[in-house]
C-alpha cells in the first residue's frame, strides 16, 4: 500500500492530506467484497451483543459534528482524516457525539454494547468515564473498558464489531457499518467526499 500510494501520489502531485485520503479510501476488490459480505445489516443488531471500537467511532462522529471532511470509501465505510497517535483530547462535540451514538443504539435495541478504548492513548480514562456516566444516566445497556490492545479484544470477542478500521475488517467475521448509518440517518448535512470510484 505504501509503495503504491507513493507512486500514485508522486505521479499526480498529491499533497500529504490527499495521499492520506487516498490511502484511507483504497482497498483491493477482494477486500472490498469480503468486507461487504461480512457486514451485518443494521436491523440485525437487535438483541445482539456488540463490541465498539471506541476511538474509531467517536472521532469520526466528532469530525462530522464539527464540519470536518469525511470520506466515503470503496468498502462503503465513512472514515475521517483524523488520527490518534498516543494522545486524545475531548472537543466541544464529544458529548454530543456520545449522546447521538447512545440514542441511535437505543432505537436499534442491541442486547449490549461494550466500548473498548486504547489504554496507551492519553485521556482514554477520562473519555471512558464520560461514556460510562452518560450511559448510566440514561440506562443504556453498555459498558466501557480501557485495554492495551482493543483490536485483539475485538477480534477475539466473536461479537459484531462497530468499526471502520480496515485491519480489523479484513480479519473479523461480522461487523456493523455504524459510522455510515449514523451520518446518513442523523447527520445528512455532513461534508462527505465520495471516493468509491
């Protein structure tokens, strides 16, 4: 992927942010088809135990609420251009994002939802407390764990995963395209650039 991205980026004189967008949106035909085949339709989450890739979900919804650019990718996922490299800070949209996620999940009626946040990322404990407190206030059936390797926990859980992380999607059995559902249903005015073609 890196070599291909460099060749294409150099050929078309892409800036760093444009290369990042191309990299996030791209995948092979085989990966795209496998991801689509493994995607659980939104109505099927009812009565399911779900596992949530916490930072992956919350940062995309924060970006949507804040007017940031989002990418509609080849596999049908909506991804943002943000990245967490060891640090995370809550923004003005954080609480709204959590509430939106909770209200949408409540309507879909999963049996439970377990949030997983990366322990090595700074402020993950604070975010976990905020998610947990808002869930308790509204009696939402979710729990929050701060773990060293959420990807491994998601893959070993055997539960449908709420994520758009390509490294998880290529290895998980079932996943839910919840980012895309939230943005289309609740934030239709979001700035989405369609890079599927």
